């Protein structure tokens, strides 16, 4: 595979990592490059330079894809918030059969239902936490940005998990979009003096990404080898609850109660509901490649 082909494929991986409900690792698996990425990540602590050089084409492509993904999603949320949100919900729902496939490796017993219920209830609890004005917390707390970076990395490290979906559910996704687009605007217009206001936040995200690579690449490997079904049972509960959280978050963004003003937004809802099956279909296309990759390994 030549360098251009590797970069082209990894651009799509980067875009997928930014789309809520889509796993960058899932797309990487469908392109048969997931194994190369994980093997390099596992070696990064012992042989960092060698590991990076072995996948430099993928890293370049992913970086470009992430930038394009941020711009795409920012535009969608700005001009068609309801439609794009329902499309993303479709993407998330489309991942349920794949997560269920892993969660049911063993019999779905009482412990399995309990594990899923815990994940579900934790996500519902997030709704009440969002009343604490999440946006202002994110913008003033460096620790939160480290957590955001950590969660973003999940899209690349854990098969089938969308880090941006988790951020969307928690209410951190739009602040991340705002930060990324603001930084890109400052760089593209050569207003580097304005970067000082955002540089600490960006560094915190990078720290979170690095921590995730160092801590999770080994931990996830152990967890998925020893108790994979419990992990995915918990994730299943999160995913089932996520549409509720996402709609609630959108309602807060548009203004309390406005999202349910069907006399004003009836067309947006009609189009959005029609887009849900499209999101499910897209997610299933990418998920098929991941299941094949998992069986091979």
C-alpha cells in the first residue's frame, strides 16, 4: 500500500473519530489498518520514535481528517442542529447490534443486565449534572480538558467506542468544537497572538490523548481479553440511554423547550427523523468491517 493510499484511508478514520456515534477504530478496522495502529500504540512507551515512524502516514491522514471533521460538524450544528443531531443518533443506534454482538459472547445473565443497567443509569444521571452549566466548567477547568482529550482517544483505541458520542452525551462536544474551530481560524488567519488564550486548553487535550495512549492501550488489551463481555454490556447501557441525553443537551443549546416547538421546527424534525435510518445504515456499513477484523484476531 503506497503512502497516498494510507493517508487517504486514515483521513476517513480521522473524520469518523470526530463524528458522534462513529468509531475511528471501527473505520480503521473496515480498512484493515486497525491492527497496525494498535500494535504501534502498544510499542509507543518502549520505542516511541520507531512506533511513530511505522505509522507516520496514518498519523498525517488522521490529523487532516480530524481537522476536516471538526469543520464539517461545526457547519452542521450551526445550520441544521436538529437534523444533524438526529442523524448522529442514527449513527449511535446503528452501533447497537455490534456492541450487542460482543456483549453476548456469553449468556446474558442477571449480572449482564445489571451491568447494562448501571451504564444506562449513569448516563441518565448525567442529565442532572448538565444543570451545573457544563459549558462554563469546560472553559475554565484544565482538568476537564484533559478528560476530554482522554475520551477523544477512545475512538481510536477501543473497538466500537465513539469518544465524541460520549462527549456529546456529557455536554462537552460543542465546547470542543468551538475551541477547535477557533484555534483553526486563528492559525489560518495568522493571528498567532490570539492563540495564547487557547494554548493551555489545547495542551491539556494533548496531555489527555497521550495519557489515554499510555494507559489504555495496555489496559484495554487486558480488559478485552479477560472480561470483554462485561465491558461491552456496560457500554450497551450507555448507548441505549445516549439519545435521551443528546436530545436534552440539544434542548439546552437551542433554549429551554424550544426544540419541542413543533410549529417552528416541524420540518427540521421531519427531515431529522428521516435521517435516522440513514445514520443506522452508515454505522452498519462501518461496523461490518470491525466484526470481520475481530474474528480474524
